C-alpha cells in the first residue's frame, strides 16, 4: 500500500518519487500527483495546476521528503490555495515560483495576502467558477475557521468564506479537493467526481475519520487519493496522522483507494 509505520508510530510513505521538469510537459490525458502534506499537482494535457503547494519554508519538521524541488518547477498555469494555514499557503513557495506562474486563485482573503507578496492574486467567492485553459474550476465550501477559538489569532474575525475546496472539470474527468474542512451537508450533494483528494484527518476542525467515511460512501465510485497524512513529524497531532491502512479497512469499495507516495502519478 506504499505505507510503513515509523519508529514514532506514524503511518508514512515508504518512499518518494521525485518530480522532474519533464513531468511538466504536455501529456495525452490528465494525471494527479500528491505533493506530500495537503498539496497536489495536476497536469492536464500540459496545463499545470498546483493546489496548496508547500515546497519550502514550512515551520515544522517533516516525516518525508517533498517530491518537487523549487528549481524543477518549470511552469504553473494556475496556482490555487484553499486557505491561509502555512501547511497550505507557503509564502516562500509563492515568491520563488512567481516568475513562471501565470495566475493565482484563492478565496478573497487569501488573495489579498497574495497581493501583499507581490503577485496578482485573484479572489473568488465560494461557488464561483473560473477557467484555466480547458479546465473549469469551482470553489466549494469548507468550514475550517479554527483561529476564532484562539486568542493569538483573533486579530480578525475568520469567516467561513476564507476557506474553500476546488472542484476541477478536465477533458479526462473531474477532480475534487474538498480542502481542510469539517464535513458539511453541501459537500454531500455534488455530481460524483472521478477523483477525490481526500483529507481524512480524525480532527474536529477537519473532516474526522467517520466524516471521511460518510463522504466516501456518498460518492462510492470515486477514486480516493489520501492526502494530509504521513508528511509532518508530529506524532501527537491528529491533523497530520491519518492512516491509509485503517481507511482501507473501513471505506466503501476499498479497491478504489489509491495510496500514492509523494510524487507518484495517477492517470485519470
């Protein structure tokens, strides 16, 4: 299953497949790669989408390598960010890829923070749809405004619309990243995607394990690519410690669970 248990008891990827500049070239189809953490890279017939890439600058120790080096990022047609947390919004990555990125997209608050970094971040409302080449992208709702519970972060009121997921329609199929979120009723009413990039963290400000099972049961034929696991050296943090082995034992139609190692491609 591409999973091992390390000495600290964390489920981690057994290896990493490094992404090269050639992986940015035009291909005949659409493929998805997990970037470790909560990030993903999509190559759809040569159009490159990055969702929440954190390739450098993260402030916690890692449990696995990042599969893509900054100097190997050949181009980015669409740089998408779901929310402000620094395991999803890397200012260092944003800055070091800006010279070869065509467009940046996020919820409106995050886009404002992108502008502060010197890029033309485009802010979107939840439910809004935009296009990057032949790909249609819709912002889906998320609920992850945990900052309101902590005095350190109460320099503003964190709104539900500051967080999102992304639902992508490509010529080869649909890909949905719900993002970091509690399970919402709205998330159970979409046209079934072909692929779900699944955060299954058993945490109250994430989907929880039972919530992940409910989402997967709602979309019983969608391919499941687990993310947000095995990447951060923090064995006591439930946010980073989902176990794909446990998920496979419990999920509906477990054969559709594709446990990728970071950098490995899944072809739609």
